[in-house]
C-alpha cells in the first residue's frame, strides 16, 4: 500500500486522516516536494469552502480573543530552509559521535550564513527569560580544534540557544550547523558562526536528548556530515 | 514569484479586489508575528466569520465552537511567524489551523454524541445550502457552491463529509458504502476540481 501514499494528499489536506496516517504521510511529505505542493494547492481550494458556512462570531468572543493574546507571545520565526530540512531528513547518530575525533580544522576566511537570536523586541521573548528559567541547563565544551561552544537550554520553555567562542574560522562556502538529537535521529537546528552570541536553536530543543554541531557547506545540508562533527552534547535528564 | 501568483488568486473580501485583500491578510499576519495587536485585531475582523462559521459547522455545539474559534485565533497569533507566503495564501493557512482544531475537537471523546448512528444513517448527504443558514450569500460563496455543484455526487459527498463532517476517509468510505481506500481518491479528485474551478493554488 505504500506505493499508494501519494493518493492520501487530498485526505491529508482536509484532515481526513487518522493519527497514524498523518504521521506516515508527513514523513512522506518531507521528501516529496510534489505532494507538498499538491497539499498546499488543495488547501487553497478547501479554505474557500468555509465561505459557504460563514457565520458571525459573538461580539464578546472578539474581546476574549484580543485580551488573551496579550498574555501569549508569538513564536520566533523558523527559517524556512531549516524548517523544511527538519522534516526532510532523519538519520542515525552513533556514526556521528564515533566520528567526532576525526574533526579537522579547515583554515581560511569565514563566509558563513548564520542567524543570531535577533527577533524584533516586540515579540517580548528574550534570552534573559531562558536564562532565568527554573530548569535552565548550561553546558560548555572546549573543542579540540580550538574555541568553545555553550548550550543554554530550558526543557520547560522548549527553548535553547548556543554561543560560540573563537571556534576555527571556516573556509569560504562552509558553515557550522546545529542538530538536535531526538531518539537517535538528528534534526537540523540552524546554522551558526564560529564566534556568535546566543543563536536560537531551531525545532524542539526541549524534547531533544542532545545537540551536535558539524561543519557543512554554506546554507546548511539535510544530513550531517559524520566526518565533520565538531562537538556533541548529551542533555541531562530533566 | 510564486507569491505574486498566489496572492492574485486569493479570496476577495467584500468590496476589495482579490489581490489586495490577500496581500492585506498576509501583511496583517506578518505584523502580528511582530507582536502588533492592532494588526491582529484587524485580521480577526476580516476572517472571524469564516473561522467561526467553519467551527460551528464542524463542531456543531455553539459553546464548543466558540472555544475552537478562540483556540484557532490564539494559535494563529502564536504561530504567525510560521506563515510562509511562498507556500500559500494567508487565508488558506488560517483556515487550515481552524479546520484542524475543529476536527480535533469533534473527534475527541466529549464530542461522541455527534457520532450517533442516526446521524450516519439519515444525514449522510450534507446539503451545503441548507446547513449554512447564517451564511452570507456573498458572491464568493456562490462561486464556491457553483464549483461544488460541478463535482460528481460522490466526490461532493465525500469532500463534504471529510471537510464539514470531520470524518476520516475511512469513515467516509463506510458512510458512503464505498470500498475502503476509494474515498480518499474521491476526496482528492473533488478537491482538485474545486481548486481548478476556483482558480486557486496553482
């Protein structure tokens, strides 16, 4: 039946799938751009169906909604390419950890792309909140190749940032890339410079069991290069 | 590039050309992501009737529908930064959230009354026109009805049971007495025709 999975695009687009099928189809979607495009387009049509059942919400609901949002902060953006890869690729960790010793410093001038934690202040969420979380964990590793990396994480906030210090400059066209480890599967978690302060870890660092950093080509990749692992952290049980 | 294509085919709001209405919703979402509550209030006003109407239609119970509407808008506010205009319109993104919330609600245990066998047996064909009492008879709604009328009966029934009934394709197959595995094809075929008739999403 798995050859048949594309046929589920319509049912998936209108939530006419059970939990198992949803999980199965989302795994498929991660690697099937055609299905993703089809789902997106079918949802455009489905959204119009609501037009035919349009009904004014009670006026007091507006007040309730607007007063509630004052207490909720909008999430910071995911970077689209990383988000796609988070769905796109999952692989096993052990080879990566085994290869850690093989890390080689690559000289040259860095021209990496990275995303510091610089959300507009109006979102209201700050690194300070993370640092003040009751369950905050701060983990640091000195790197064989020089420099250090620190992970600051709060499982309860499902949030983490990474700071790097004096890590080897990478040659042009290379970047450091973060990965969160979920049940032995690494998920892309953003790109980082070798000397960066408080870079947000993408995805769900709260539920991850660890974090790894690798050297990849600029823009990041979908699967980690196991021969270019710089450091790997195991998160303490929370 | 694809963004321009998408926005030009969005849903018009009353008296506003389609492209600018879709652009406006996308812009309001972007501003919401930056914490702009006034922009969010405007987004709420522009979309509440559709969101609430869908919640009522799927969930049926008015009190629960209000909760779903509220949850959906909170989710929209919270995740507004995740909206990606390259992948689709703001309206589609928003209605997807509302639909999922509605379906989750109706499938949860406390909604079991909705799933009594009487409903299955007697009302398995849903007539959009009679169930949308309070629907605004906007031109857009008429276009949608016309597009739906162009579907085959089984495509339309399957799609309505899935979208408005909140049933899984397997349940739809059971209700319509279709061989298991064929309802999903009918739903997909129906959605493709609806999409193409409405000229969206491509």
